[in-house]
C-alpha cells in the first residue's frame, strides 16, 4: 500500500494555526499531567531490587502465581512488577526499595526449598538511580545540541531551531502519554526516546532538504506568500514518502509490542507513540515554524533595505 498526493490536494500552510493550537494544547496538558500525576519511575531510576526466579512450570506460570508465592514468604514481599524471560523460564520480579541482607536470604532460602534453585538478586541504590536519570537527561541534551549544530551547518540556524522544537515536542509527547497511562519508565524507555529523536530528525531533514531545493528553483521569494507556496509544495512532495516510511516502522514496532513480551513492551509502545508524533512534528510543526520565522526575517531585511538612504550620485 502506498500514498500519492498532488499539489492541489491539500493546503497545509492554510491550517498552520490549527497545528500550532494542537501542539500547544497537548504540551500544556502534558505539563499539567507531569505536575499532578508525575512519572511511574521503575527501579532503574529509583532504589530497588530485582529477583530472578527460576520457574518450575514455564508453560503455565502466571504473574498472579509468582505474586502468591512471594506472599507466602511474608506480608512485606509485594512485587512492584513481574516480567518473564527465556520462554517463561525466568521470572524477573522487581521491588521498589532495596531488600536487606536478611530479606534476600529469606527469599533465596524459600525458593531453594520450593524449586531447588537459588534466585539471583540485584539491587539499585538511590545514588545509582539518580545517576541513571541524570545521564539520561544529559544524553538527550547532548543529542539535541549536536542536532542543532549539524542542521545549522547543513542548512541554516532557523532550520536548526525549528528542528529542535519539533524534537522536544516529540519527546515531551511520549513522556506525557506515559504519565497519563502511568506506564513504568525504565532504561528501555530512554532508549526509545533517543531512537525517536534520531528518526524524527531524519524525517525533518528530508523535508527541509526539499524546501531548500524548491527555494533554489523559485524565481522569486519576496515574502510570506512565496514562502508558503514553497513550503506547501515541499510538504506535498514528501508526504507520501513520510507516510509510507512511518507505516513500515509502525508495523514492526506493533509486532514487537504484541509479541515481544513484557520486558520490551514499554520500549515498543514509546516507539509507536514517538513515530506518529515524529512524523507529525517534522511536517506540520517544524516546517510551519520555519515558514513563520523565515517570513519575518525576509520582512525585516526588506524593511532595513527600504530605510537605507540612496547613495548620492558622483560628480
């Protein structure tokens, strides 16, 4: 399945205010969600422990059975999350808060008696969790700065600023959805956000490259109307490619989400959300912002030129 559009089909520039309103509203709602509900941080970013329990009956084991098994040890052993690996042969059980030596010994003794295998226990201290969160933020900031520098060198500063606004919009949109649904945020989530940053900037550069080529081909570019015609033409020319490309990646991400298991389900969901948001922002946010800023730049240059006094004729 493929899509093909003609220049007369859609006027994207005409609807730019709707795009801006939608993006502003979604950002405001996301900010409210973060301030009120916050993020459901996993033990990767908080202090916690993870117990890897060998499963005796991988064909029939369920998360409820694992929860009941820990409850039989004591009332204080309530798992925060349970995922399965190695074809359900290993149950990975997470606990918010670091388990003490006595608690670890009690868990290991219990499962050694019931299953004949001693589970392994790993812990994340509060210091490590804070360091992971800080490093994740630094990674996103470094990627953003690198993108601005690259796009500025390749195109111009206005392109770079518009691209970063679109990237921040995509990353924030994913975070807001995870806050709304209270899905656990862990290291794979950060990997998904960085993946979307790379995908989105690729889509944005393709659109900007087409705008730049059409700018070169244009006979005259004097103001907003000329720029609007170029941007709309460029969006129509790249729309089919963007839709066809994102659909192929969405199908792959959806397959991972459905069949990939709990361990990478949050990663796949973040990809699905980010792919849609990235395609939207690349075409309908970044390009429209560049159009507004570029038209103001041209108007300013035109005004400054008009103010310059005419040179006196030489005698």
